């Protein structure tokens, strides 16, 4: 090769041509050459014919030719010497843009025989492009209140070259107020900032002119510069600031138009208009960004407005300005890096196997309910699946192997609280946004006999009238069981025991299914006042469970017994009692006493005495004590009185209807000498002890009346307080009875409960109270209320021994 030296420039280019390297890749059948961009026409590339093993003489006969699909005119072959040379200008930036590698593919074709050779010519970059700023002048507005070290982002320069030729360094013209700071976070985003050295004073210098120079790393170095015009603003001294200077967002390429990319939030410490912020793209952003994104000026929300294509652009660098509405406005800046991701388009699949249902409520912790497997056809993070369970109790998922889980029992079950669970298994992949699938599992809890039958009360009180018909229904017990099916099937039975000499089952029975209690025979209050027994309720579970309840059956008295006269102590004729009375006795003299008893109780056993009226005499000289049965004189006996009197005493009880008995007393009036010797009433002989007993009776009557009056007053006050409350409707719940006590001289009542509500299903709440206080004759000499009231005629003033008896009555809630 003949070289002609043309000064220094010619020498350099000749040297560059001589340094071109041609390499043959052994075994591949392909030639690889290197050529610098901007090489002149005719620049030597390589001896292609020689490298392909072709003779120069056969190039023309075999129709040697070079073809390129897109760049066929850039290189040519001299058929005379077989040299590949540059035919036209090669611009690497135009040919390959900013790609790191750039080459021209050639096909060499010869005929006779037909052969095709592939030749790759790599185009080397030279530093032929200087750094270029987007504009010739960048204007910055800086408030005079900005503090030193404040930073102002500058638009960086770009260099069309690649490699070291595109690595830029920046320098700022010397200035007292500003300096330059370049932060190289990565090769894609080099942040150039103008830093304030000291506070500005708009009155001294309203504007500052600076020059920013960018120098590339090529040999020789090329530079570009931009004029920076800094305008100092007044008063509005706080610019909007973002939470961070740079945001990075990842979004899938299939995101729909209108999808929110990010919602930016800038803050401004100023108030009023100076703190109101509007958002916008920086004025220097590329048109491509404006075509694909939009920003809401008020909210800072960036949304997609054009279709994104990962294969075309996978990274967008968006400069955002946040401008307040002060005078003049201040601007905050940030950068949003939007990375486009591939689509996660496969939903996880869930498979349920080996279901063990239903689950016994006494199952142990860790019992396996089901086996679950998941699968996702995606790969990487998009194919990584995690499973979750709702609700979280009483079950949990346990990972047994990759993408395999067991559904196990984690806490105790109680079928009575929850009989079935609807579980939802969610499988979610690791994509962004993630995709998920759900599967439902219905877990039924099988019952275990863990609840015994339960009665609403531990004890029931039942009232039954005596003389009931055999087999009558007297009460129904009912027990509930929280279990299900046969575990809740309750049967009833008596807890057998002895009642006196007889078995309990001879008195009552209970129906096994319904719980109805029947009286098997008529009950007699005089024989049995209270029958207490237990009823057992047992379920049909295995093993069976049971509980007992106590029934107290009170047999209520009926007036089925008439008063019975006791035999007299001295004999008489024809069933009548004879009594001799001196004519000289005064008024109130006791001549005889009738005694009777009644086997009943309460009012049914409360006896009263009266004489059958005598129509022939208006001033009959005798009377009988209403409750004592004592026959006494009503006045002084006279000579005109008949010497013999036949007295018919009627004894009645207070039952409904009342039953009675009669006694006949024959009274004969005799002179004093004919009368039997007897002490007068005031004597202290035989009468002494019995007279003292009468006095005791009088004191007892007074005490009973006082207690009765106090209790009646208390109950009246209680009733008045209860009546003052607003009336309420209610049912008639079962309750214990109110006990009413009475004696021959009166009646009183008290409640066995602290509060007793008496109500009727037909009307509002009402309280009934009954108290009885029968009056006594004022001249009653003595009162005898005993276990025996008998028909007896005593000479003189003999009184039978005194025993006090209390009769009980029950006040029913109406």
C-alpha cells in the first residue's frame, strides 16, 4: 500500500487505516472486520478475496458480488485487487443509535459453483459528537430567602456517542453564590444540581448569569455549554418539597389507559397562596413522555394516557415540577422513574384432596382435615405462591412441602357453638399486581355426647289438691340437651326411694318421653302433706349423661272431714250431756264446754260454735262461746226460768261448703243446797292452775294480734309501693306459695319469698293479700285453741289443758 503523508492530520488517518484488524473465525465460515465511523471514501477495510480463499483472476468470471439488506452502498469491493473499502460516509449514531454494538452484515456471493460467505463489519465509535444541552439557556428562579446549600436541579446534557465518548463531566463558571454538584446515582440518571453557597440578596443582584460546560471523555475532548440565568425572587421563601427526590414505579405493560402510576405529594411550609401547590411536567421533558402520561395539576396523580410497550421503551424518566401560587411562585422538583414490567397472566390453581369430613368435636389438635396443593404456570416471582386461610381459627394451614399444605385443627371445637365452618383457602402469587385464586372448604363438626340434659330449675314446687282422680297429670318436667340427634334424645325416670312403708312408684310415675308426672292414686292431705322426690333425665348418647331435678308436691287440703265431737267426761242419757246448775249463779258462769276436732287443716279445721235459737224465749239465759265452745249464763237466773233447758250446740268448720256436727246439752236448774259442791270462779283450789292458763292465753292472743297488725301494715306499704310502679303485663311464672297462718283468735300471713309477684294472664299485674282477724266477744272468759276441741261438760269451772295449734293456708297467685 502506498501512503502519502499530508501533514499531521494525514499521518493520523493513515495510521488509523493501518491499524484496522481483520480476523477470520475458524470453523464458522465468517469474516469479521473493524472500521471507524466517518472514514473517508476508499478507506481500506480488508482483503476480503484473499481472506475468503478466492483467486483474484476468478472474481469476475464467478460473478463476485457483495450484498447487504439495509446498508449495501456503505462498503464496496475492488474486483481488481479483492480489497473491501469504504464507499460512502458511515455515521454510527445514525446507523445504530445508542446501541453498544454496531455492525454491518454483508453477504458475499460467487457462482460456479454457487457459494455464500457472511462478513461482519463492526463500526467503531469515534468522538464526533459534542455534548448537547436541550436548550441554549436555562432559566432558574431562586427566592432570596433560600438558605445556603439549597439545590436546584439542572437539565443534564446528552452525547450521541457511546462508551467513554459519552461519559460527561460538568464544570460551572466561577461564581460567588453558586457551585455545581453532580450526583451519579446510576448511568441512566446523572443528577446535576446547582448549589447555593450563601444567601442571595435580590436588592444587590436581581439576576446571576452562569455558564455550565459539559465535557465528554473522548480523545480529543468535545464540550457543550448552556447559559444559566438565575433570577432572584422576593419574599416567598419556601419552595414545595417532595418526600423524596426520586421515585421509582414499576407497572405492567398491559396497564389500561387511566391507570394511576403514582400520586405525588409535595409539601410547602408557606401559608395561603404561597402554600397552594400545582403539579406539572418539567418544561424540558420529551414529547414521548407527554404522549404516554398526564399529571393532575391539583392532586399530583400521574396516569397513563397512551399504551405502554415494554419492547419499545422499558424506562421513562419524568421530571416533575411542584409550583406554589406565591408571588413569585416557587418550584420543587423530583424525578419519577417508571419501569415497565412484563405481564403476570397466570392465576394460581388450587387442588383439594383427601378430605376427612365430618370432624368430631373432640378431635385432637393437629388432626389433618384436608390436603391442599397449589400450582402456578408462571416462573420466578410470578410463580411463587403463598396460601392463606380465613377464618384463621380453629384451623390453620401447615406447609408440608413446596406448594403442598395440610389443613389441620389448631384449637378446640364445640359443635354447640359452631356446627359448621365455611373456610376459604386463598392462593396468591408473588407478581405485581399479584393474582390469586380461592377454594371453599365446608367443614362439618360431628356431635359428641359432651352435654348432659339440663333442667331450667334445680327444684320445682307443685300443688295438688287431695282426693285427685287416679292417673291425673300433676306436672311436666322438661330438660334440654345442647347436643344433637341421639345425644340430645332425653328420657325421664323416677329416682326410686321409699315413702314410709311404700315405694315412691306406688304414688307417682313419669312418662319416659314427655316428662309428664302422674299421680297413680288419690292423695290424702291428712296422710301425706308433702311428697318430695327426684326425676332423672338421661340422654341416649354413649356413654349416656344425666341430671336430676327435685319435685316438691304439696297436697292441698279440701274440706272432706266434718267436725268430730269428743266423748264427754261424764255420762249422759241418749247421747246428751246433763249438767246441774245452781239458780244463784251470776252472769258469765260457765256451765259446760263442748269439745270437737276436725282432721282437716287451715280454714277447713277452724271450728265455730253456736246455739240453735229458741223461739219461745226472747231472753234466753245461756250462750256458747263462738270459738271456745264454752256454755255460760248471759244473766242472773230467775225463778221464772224453766228448771230444765235443752241446748243444741252446732259445731261448724270454715270450709267451702261448711260441714257441721251437733251436740245436745241438758241443763237442770237446782237450788243451792241440791247443787254439787264446787268452788266459785275466784277460788284458788282446783281452778287456780287453769285460771292462770287462761291468763296466758289472753296474753298470747294480744301478742299474736300485735304481730298480725304489724305484718299487715308492712304488706300494705309494700303493696302501695308496688302499685306506684307502672303496670306491666306478664305471664304467670311458677313460684312458691305465700303461707297464711291462722289460729282460733285470728289469722296472719307472711311470704316465703322476699318479693312475690302475683299476676294473671288476662290482665295487668295485681297483688292479692288476704288476712283474717276474727273478732272475739268482749266478755270471752277464756280461749282454748288446741289440737283437740271436744264435747265435755265440766262441773264448776274446770278447763281442759291448753295447747296452741297453728293452721296453715296458702295464698295462691291469681
